[in-house]
C-alpha cells in the first residue's frame, strides 16, 4: 500500500511540474505573439552590445542614427562604421544642438552640465571626422568608392534614440532605445522592430526639418 501512495505522490508532483513548465512556455509564446503583432521583434535589456544590430550594420548600405550626441554608439562601433563607409556605405547622423534649453534640461536630469554635452558633441564630431578620414584611406587602398557621411543638428524633436539600417535591397531594420531619464540611452531597454514604418517616419520627419 505504501508503494502505491508513493507512486501516486510522485505522479502528482510530476504532473504539477509539467503543468507549471507548460504554463511558462505558453505564457512566453503568448508574449512573443503579442510583441510580433505590435511590430516588435525582440526587446534588449540594454542599448549596447546588441549582436543583431552589429550584424545588421555590417551588411547595410545606409546607417542612420538619431541621438543626443551618439558618442557611446560611435565610439563602440567605430571600426564597423569605418569599414561601412570604406566599402561605399553611407552614414547619416541627427545630433542635438547644444544651444537649446531642451538639451540643458535633459543633461541636468542626468546629473550633467551643458558643458558636458558640448564636450560630448565635440568628441562625436571629432570621431565622425576620424571615421571619414580612415574610411577614405581604406577605400583608396582597396580601390573602392568611399561612401558619404552627413550630419544634421536638430533642436527639440527627439523622443527616443533611433538607429536605422538599410541594406542593398532597401530592407530596413530599426532599433529604438526607450529613454527613461536620468538613465543614459545605453542603460535603457532597446526595442528591435519588425514593423519599421513609424520609426522611418519619425526619423525622416526630423531629417527633413533641417
């Protein structure tokens, strides 16, 4: 009789474990479906070291970046961006103007001064120039046609940091950092989109204003 009770107890425990495991799988599938239905491929916990972004940039023909100074992004991905331009790829940057109260307020919320932001912008522009210089040399060595780099400065239009990658077939991929001040973008969650229409419209609207 004792062995029968032990068998039944084991069966019940096993059933509970299986049901709990299946419940977790079902919930994850439902969440994944809801994300896809809302045009989201996946959500990354941080806006840095995102492998899908790095992989896509290496295959892109045009990379577009909207950010305050984008210094962290440019510094982290300098080699990828240089190789991209050297192989004929184009780069577009929308960076904030430092002469606005909007930027001053944003950086104060992050515990930084307007001078810090001006320095960040200066460093970003210096890096962009270095990328262009190195890319021209690389393209000449490889007899490639070098791509071009464009930079525009916006005033108050940013809502969230955005990166667009466009490949040779004009397929567009998009990543957006959900800014939660006082956290910097690299410490905020990043959304990778499957439906990029709103992201493209967001970027193009700001680009066309300047």
